[in-house]
C-alpha cells in the first residue's frame, strides 16, 4: 500500500472526527497535542499518514513522532478497514528503534502482523498492557485550594523537567526531551513545600491521560499524590476533556488510589517495543 500524507493544515479535521468519544486515548486529545506541538530541533519531526483519500470519513491514521533517533507510533481508525490499516502499518520503513503506543485490544492483531512482516517470531512480541481509568465529569469535585500552609498546588515549570525525568520509571539517556514536551504542551501539577520545592507531581501524556505521578519517598502517605490528581482533574475538566489515567496492572497502589478518588476502569491499552532489526 502507498501511504498518503495528511498535511498539518488538515490535522484539525482529523482530530474532529474523534470528537464524539473523548475517552479514546488515540483520538481527539492525542491529535490536539501534536497540532500544538513545536519540534525542538531539526532532527525531530511529526508525520501523519493515512490509507486513502477517504480518510475524512473513516479516520484511519498512523502518526509518527521522530525524536532523538527513535520513533513513537500512534494509530487508530473510527470505521475504516482494519485490513487497510494493517497494510498501512506494514508499509512503514522504519530503520530505527520504535515504540507503538497505546493501541486498543482490537488493534493487537495488526501489531502482530507488523511484527511478522518484520520477519520476527510472534511468540517473542510482548504487548505491554495498562488499565485505563476514567473519572466522569460529574465525579470531578470543585477545586478548593488547601488551607494547609505547609504546601501549595500549582503548575510545574520547565526548570522542574530534570527532577521529573530523574524519578520517571521509564527514564532513559534521552528521555528528558520527551518529558520536556509533556510539560511544555500539556497540563502539569506540582505540590510544593513552603520553599517552593516540589514534593509530588503529575503530568498529562500526549494521549491525554494522567502520567508520571510521583511523590518523593520522604513525603508519602500524606495524600500529596491524591492532591495532585484532584488538581489535574479539575483543570482537565475545565478544558472540556475527560479525566483519564493509565496504570500498569502490577501497580496496585495507584489502582487503589484512583479507585478511591472515583475512577473506574473502562478498557486496556498496549505498548509494543520494536527494536531496530537491521
């Protein structure tokens, strides 16, 4: 299949095709993130491809974010042919390490077909899963700043990117650029002490889900993580989006915290690591 490039001027049209389901983590909010995203260097780029000229009716797309010698892949369709989307995925010629991000259960076979297309043993492909939690708008409490004078909640600033990256479970030698993008083009929350130093924080991923939730070990079990999440939920709701979070199955602590705050599990998403085989 010969892929068709969707010009950036048309990205809002693609985004709006997904407006009817704001809980779709590879839909409206993801595309909106990249509409606003400005590459930080000449080596970074964002391309969106589709299968044919009728994309305005079926919404099939593959977004490729090239960053620091890696590629981050996002893909979805509303009512397009999965066979065509599979062919589009297999038409990619990526000679770099890449990560296929946040695909739904129904799209797992397409990732497996892509893996086979690369000449690999499908039994060695790992679908790394995460549970999607949703807090309905009616469950988002009005935000009231804490009367506790020992800490305050506010947005993080770019100067905090290094600290957030340092404590990220998926930190790598070049993850700072990724974290900086999260912080520059999406919402953030920090819980600060009276000296203005962050004790806890929460970001929002390109998908639109809460991410990078972390509390410094010396300040845990004080409700600071929940405080950051409640602030983020209020800010996200005020912008017309749905409040979502992704949690890996083994993180039972985070699952319990989100459930206590009123979040409900609604689906699963998966990530696949694709090494450079050439």
